[in-house]
C-alpha cells in the first residue's frame, strides 16, 4: 500500500501546478536581419515575438529599455497578432519605449504555441560600442512588460525567461546590411572605364594650331539725312473786281463824287446868270 502513496502524491503535485508556470509566456527580441553588421548612421529593424504557449490572451505590453546615447527608436508597427496597437516613448524617461497591442473583448482572445510576430520597431545607430535592448519586467508588477490572460486579465508573462538583445555598433558611417542578390539573378557587368588619351611621343613637335581669321565687322550704315521741308508760299492778295466789270481803277467814294457834281452845277448856274 505504501508503494502507491508516493506516486499518487507526486502526481497530485504535478497536476496542481498551473499551466502558466509549466510553460513560459514570453516576448523575444531579434534583429530582422541577424547577419546585419550595424554601423553608425544605420537604421535597423527589430522584431518582437510573442509565445503564449497555448494560453488564450487578450493583451500584451512590451516595455523596451535602451541606451539613448547609442540608439534612437524612431517608430513601431503592429505585427497584427492583436487587433489594436499603440507605441510611444515613455513620458519622462528617455531610456524606455512602450509598445502595446490588445483585443477589446475575450471573444477575440489570441493564442499561440510558437513564436509569432507581435510588433516591429526601428532605431537609428548613434554611436559605436556594445549595447542592447532589454525588456523591463518585474514579476507581480503591472506597470512594465505584460501578457494578460483572457479569462481573468492576470499577467502571465515569465520575466525570468526574457533575454536581452545585444549587439555591437561599428564606427564606420558607410556600413549597414549588404543586399544579397536573389538566386539566379544576373550579375551586373561593370561599365568600362574611359581610356586615357594617347601619350605624346618624346621629341615629336606638336603641330601649331592654325589661327582662324576673325571675321571683319561690317560698317554700320549711316542713316540718311531727313529732307528739310520747303517754306510754304505766301498767298497773293485777291484783286476785288469793279462793279460792272472792266480793269479800270476802282470808283472813288460816293460822298466826294456828289460834292463835285454839285459844285459843277453851281458854276453852270452862275455862268448862265452872268450872260443874262
């Protein structure tokens, strides 16, 4: 009888262990191009993977720690594991960046049994040296990295299973990932370099360049003088014709003519009286 008591007791202990403790619910950080040689000035993408190990979840928060003297996180994008997404630098802390994604109800709870894409973020390499990204996670604390179970919203992330992403930033500003050509794609043929001109033979006299005669400028035509207008002839006075035509002198004034006629008549009368 005693032989069966110990196995039954151990089986009871094993079955009483929560599934969330038996399997780790974690985030993982990895470079999108693990073979990339990072240099100052490079823009690098990092993948955040999530594994809920079969547990239905409704929310995930990844709080990233980094050295702002070596890296600057530029932006983040959803991996579409959950429906809703947000990302921002944590206010008041230049060394932390928060990436969150969630569902609005447990009816849309998400689960995974392998590492799937939770989100991606890009950063710029600022200075050389060894550096790393780490997850800010403390067991029992909600204001850090979390994976929340759908049934009761409890935090089931295993902080001890989270590992940092370390790498080195080189000093060259011309580094970065090398693009590998696709299999079967033709290799581009380098363009031929221009040939250097022929070298002059020693002792040979270079021909003297023949000077091209300069065209003689044509004289500018002198403008013709403008003709001076002739003076206008003065019109002659018109002769007033006499009454009754003729070319004789114009008759005198009527008053004088009458006086002379009267004087002649008077003399005639006096002569007649003298004869009588």
